[in-house]
C-alpha cells in the first residue's frame, strides 16, 4: 500500500469511528439530574452534567487502578479495588458513582453559595470562559499547537452537550474564583489579612541552596557512546568526607555557600550552572524540581547544611551540599507586597478551606427538601459506558498487514 493510500485509509477509518460513536444510544435532551429550589437558588442541572461528572470520575479511577498490580492493559478495571488520594479504598465502579455524585453536588453547592453570599463575577470573564470552552469543544485544548482533538467528538457520544461541558468546567471556574474572592480576599466575608499571609509564608515556605558533585566519571564506550563509571569506594569516601567538612563550615558560618561552591568547583568539578538558590519557595515547587532535595530539606532545621547522596546503587551517583535557610518575616512581608504573590499565597492557604466548605454545603443541601435528585435518570448510566474494548486482530487484518509490508 502506497503512503498516500495509507493516509487516506486512516482518514476514512477515523470518519467511520466518529460516525459509529454518534450512533451510541445516549440522549442529549434536556432531561435533568439535580434540582435545587428555595429562596436562595432555583436551578436545574441537565443529565449531561451528571454524565460528565461520571466521565471525570472514571478517568480519575483509571489513574488509581493503573497503580494496582492487578491492573491489566486493555481490560476493564471497574471491578478492581482502588485507593484514592485520600487513602480511601473502594471497588472502582462504586467509587466512580460516589465521586460522580460528589462532583455534581459540588456544582450545586457552588451555585448555592454564590447566590447566598452575593458572589459576583465580571461578565467579560464569563464571556471569555465560554469562548474558550467553545474553542476546546470544537478544536480541542491543544489546537494552538496544531494538534486537534475536539472534545465534542469525545463527549457527545456519551450524551454530554456543550452546555453541560461548559457549565461543569469553564463556568464553574469563573464562579469558584468569584466565591473565593468574596470569602477570603480583601473586603471578603472571612478576609485574610496581610499579616496572616506573611505568617503563613514564614511557616510553610522554605529557603534553600544546593549544588551537586558527581561521584562518577564519563568515558567513551566501544560504540563511541558515553558510559558512566562511578568512582571507587575509596575515592567516593574521600570526596564525601571533604564535602561533609565543607558543609559544617557553611552551617557554622565560617564559609559562605558561594565560597563553598567555588571550592567544590576547583577541587571536585562542581558546576555553578547546576547550583540552585531560592530564598523563598513552596515545598511542592521544590518537590517537583528535585524530590531528593525536597525530602532532605523537610527534615532539616534552619541554618543546617548537610550532604545528600543520590543514586548510590547506579552508575551515576551524586553528592549534594544542601543548606536550609530561614524565611524571615521581612522576606515574607516583601513577598506578600507583590499582588501576584499575595493572590497565589491566598490560594495556597485557603483552597482546602473552600473545598471543605463546598463538601459540607453539599451534605447540608442533601438533607434539604429543596434538593431533588432524578435517580431514575441517573441510574440509567453506568461507568462501563466509558470502557472501550480493544478491537480484536483478525486473520484478514494480519493478511492486510503482510500485504502492506510487501508493498513498502
């Protein structure tokens, strides 16, 4: 088969897959899933909102299932026991249904709290969010990079409309931002002061410096590719011992980190380009940058310096000289004085509180006679609807593949 013919065949196959997906008997009508009606809120949510919640829950459950030693590629995981980020264990299909209800109820809670507390948003922000949703629906989230994956083609086959998709993600983000500001930002119902934010930064953020020293050399292999070879135990011990003495002098203040780096550059081949200093950082940022350093810093005291060895079992071991520095009140104050830093810190500080508030509100609303749940409609949808069984390879497919190879 010629290259152009292969491209055309793939294109036609894609069209057939989309057409077939469109034949799945799922409804896009305005059937509702949840209703809430009292003096605070009067709103109805389409069944597509619940289906999309279950779609999100299904994908989360799959991520958890993939961590299980019983998970098998190309087989349904719905009967496997999974453990979520909160450490809760459940059979995947049951967890998905519970999580779908939780996600849906959070949307109800969000609307309820926005109405109750008078949270408002800039209409321009909502208009922009809806336009972004439309672009994602029709072209996909990575269209600007030339990769088209319309969410419409993925979601409509399950009965999820654009309105349900937009409300569940894009509108909800605008509303949540507005509610967060109404509660915790300047002038908010539970306003967080600059002093509270500064105290939070001083307590939760970290300051650190580190540089690595290689405990191996790189040689050229027989095929001219680089090969790592770690130093002998004797040489490694000598270098690490010297670095430990250097770290002690940094800790007692007799040597600055900068001077320690210069000495390590001269004697052990450390590189200034690989050194890192951050006077004020979120622990999670450090963790994503270098988990070994993060683990060490979490156990260190302010002003402490130590040597952290990494990769000792491999061919490319390293020794890091790590210092933990104090996040002073002045550093925290200067940091919070910048509006972008203040906003980010406020988010870090209160995001869990908002999450808990939404969950508690959902529990309270469920006890209210003002809430109605259309279980008759919801129960028609099962997590198994999202599982796509891999197509089996037939003898005809094998013959076609052999013919293709012969044509190439």
